[in-house]
C-alpha cells in the first residue's frame, strides 16, 4: 500500500500543477468574498463597508421589511412554477423530437434559439408582447374579440406570472436539449422489449425511461434552481419590480440596497440569505450525486 500512494499522488502531476492558479483564485475570490460578505452582514455598513458590529439587527430589519417578504413570495411562486413547467414542457418536447420526426434539426434550432438571447432582450420582447395596446391583447381584439383582456404586467396580483411566461419561453429550449440527450442515451432494446410486451408508451416513459434518466433530471434541477435564485435581468427589463413592489425579487432587493439605497449592511444580509438558498439546492444535489457513489 505504501508504494501505491506516492504513485497515485504523482499521477497527472502536470494537470494538478496547472489547476493550482484556478484553485487559488477560487479560494481568494469566491470563498474569500463570501466570507467577507457574511462578516459585513453583521455590521451597520452604509455607503462604505465598515467593521462596526450591529449584531443581528440587519437580519431583523430584513425580515420585517415588506418588500423583502414580497420578493421571497415572488421567488417561491416563480421558482415552483418554473421548476415544474420547465421539466414537463422540456421533457414533452424532447419526447416528441425523439420520435425521429422530419425536420427535427429545424425544430430543435427554433426551440433552442430563445436561449441564445439575453434576459434583457427576452424581457423587452415580452414586455412588448404583453403590452395591452401593442401586443397579444391588441391583436386578438383587432381580430374581433373585443372583450378579451390579457394584461398581466399591469396587474399586481398576476404580474409574476407574466414574468414566468418570458422565463419559460427562454429556458425551456435548454431543458428540452438536456432531456433529448438523455433520451438518446436510452438503449433501443428497451423500447423493443416494451413493444413486444405490449406496454403502453406512456408507461414505458413513466416507469422505465424516467427512472433511468435520474442523473439528467438532477442536473437539470440544479440548472433551473440556480437560474431561479439569481433572477434579476428579466424583472428589470419587464417590470422594474412594479407595479409598486409586486414583482420584486431578492436579487433586485440586494442590488437596490447596495448600489442605490447606500445601505451595504442590508444588502449583505439579503445576499447572505440568498447564499443560504443556494446551499439548500447545492447540498442535496451533492449528496445525491456523490453520496450514493461514496456509499457504493
């Protein structure tokens, strides 16, 4: 055993040495910046950061602020709907394309194209499409449906769903591609066996194919969840947090307090809570991905 350990340590030494700058950068920039932010979230920093301790006062003010509560509610609504609908729509589209249809490449390109656009462009496009005087409502009323009303961005009760439409339009194509890659990795013998046994296609997907695609689903969940937590550009482009504060999200709250409200302590506290939300996603994913392998 003693002879093997040095050999393992020196194996691929060139690659390990080349990775040292990246590791040091990650430790200094990401880990160091995270620790610095958490430490200053317990201070009363205003325009500039300062180490004058304020205890948990920033967190108490944070959770007693109606704007923060609204932003958390919006993130939960957007996140839950986006997670479920993205997975369902993406998988259904992938299953349809997996049937070797004609012009598959064309359809795949069209469905994936919105993902190539930035969230700012997507937000502006859907701001126009959802404008009652120029977009969908205007077109349908012009076709004769005078009583048709579709104006979610100006309705504080459903504005977050207007943002959700734009988010799904942009992100579902990526989920479709990931699911399609997973489906193409399924052995064709499974499909042949299910047809021979007379198993309906929907049962084959539900009880055989989807369980086999577990790694794809886990990776997709992490990608969707990370996009949900950092939701910002789409809100700014579509609603700027309005009407009022009805479409606020945590990332916008952090930005506004740190760069416009000149209250760095409050922004640091809010960003620390967002970090906890990310850890809630990453830790279970890491456990599912690596914990099972370690036990095996």
